């Protein structure tokens, strides 16, 4: 049976602002480097004021981890659907318009309520590391009400953002989405999202995974932390008890993927990284696109490594629309 959508995603709706700064700036503002930290609006406003004289390296952009993945996969050619929660404000209207421009469908039964759409301040240090301070705003209230069951059962994959674990209603929505997807024969993929999520919300992530899901995306540190392993090789083996297949990004070392039978090490192109924000999200989107084209896990990972390597050579978590087409043409014509 041919289904209407390739991927049904669920996650936070955040409007991103990206700023370049130094490690000294982070220390001065007492910001923990390299992780996502939830903050209230007052703290985010304080940070923006402190950084007002810094270069804003990217224009306002719709973001959120799963959204970046879904939008990337959509520009590559997937038919996608995304559940999120925005407010009836300027950022909310911008966000939904940006999703529509990428060809991503959203629930038609949701009328944005009064409130504030979520915002993320992305801080990039000279070593290309990304540090995020996020005010969830309306995304903190994402719930089972945002699930579109009809779209879900018409999707080949459900993709769940691990960041949802920080919100009780978001975690409940992720669990229900996973249960409904499994009942409908829709494969379930999930990202572990961030080392801080693994460190502080591991029990909630386990609830979201349930007995086992089909595919987990994570990076090397997240794999080790989540499986509570002493080393990477042990983590790869331990991860198999939570998922049938997995893809682990390893930065400049490429990726390690497990197709359910065999482990594959896939090298990445050598590039000079200036901004790692969105690299893992793009990897997941390109990888899922590859699977939608019936590529093998190693082949899908090679394309995903290429897409992620392209993202890190420029500012911002996303590629321009024409870059997706260029990557596809260059990779699949070889």
C-alpha cells in the first residue's frame, strides 16, 4: 500500500536567532557550552540584550530539531507532515508559512491560540560548537491534541524529537504517537536530541521508546550516555535492546549505522566546519530521504554525511532549497 506521507514528525516549533560569540562571552553570561538549556523569556531577553552588538549570522528561521529534519527531508523530495504548537503571533504565522513553503503539511484542525511562539537563541563559538538557550513558549504546551491520527496512519515513518521529554504534555504526546504508529504499522524513529536530554531525562526517553522502536538517531556522546556504557563499542551493542536499527553521528569521523543485521562505519567528506548547528537534524532528514528511496543503510548514511557536511560549512541549521537539489544531483548522478 502506498501511503500519503513519507514522514510524520512531531516536535517543538521554535523561531531561531543565531549569534557568533566567544567562549569568554559564554563564561561571562554563565551559559553552559555545547548543550540545549531551557530558559524563561526574561533570561532569553537578558542574553539577547547582552549580545546586541554581536553579529547575527542568520536571519529569522523556523527551527526546532524535528522541524529541521522534516523540512530538510521535504526539500530532498519526501512528502511530510508535522505536528507542533505555535501561538497567534507574528512568529507563529511566520513559522507556519515557512513550513508550507517547504511543502510540509500541518494539522488543519488546530487554531493557534493567544500566547508566545517558542524562540531559540543559538550561540556559535569559533570552534563551530553550537550552544542553545531555548524559551519554549507555546511549544511547552504541545500535547496529544496536536496529533493528526489520519495523517499518522498514512505515513511510512513517525519521527519523534527527543526534546519533547522535557514537557509532561509533550512526552505524553510522543508516547501516544509512538503507540498509534506501531498499531498502524508505521515505523517509529526517534532522535535522542542532546547530551543534556540523555543526562537529565533518561527515564522519560525510555518511556517514549517503550519496549523497542524501529530506528534511533543520536551522536556518539548520546549513545554512550543513554546506554550508560564505558565506551563506544559497548554502547553500539547496548543500543540494540532499545531499537531494531540505529544511526550514530560521529562528527568528522562520519557515522556508524546498524541495519538490523550488520554494523557499518561510513566516512564523511572532509570539510572546514564553522557552525555545527543542525548537522544532526540534517543527517536524520537526508538519511530518512535515502530510506524512502530504498537505499541501503550505508548508502543512506553516505548521502546523509554529505548533507550534514554541507550544513556545517555555513551558518544556520538548514540548507537553501537549491542546495538540496544540487546535492541530490551531484550524489545520485555519480
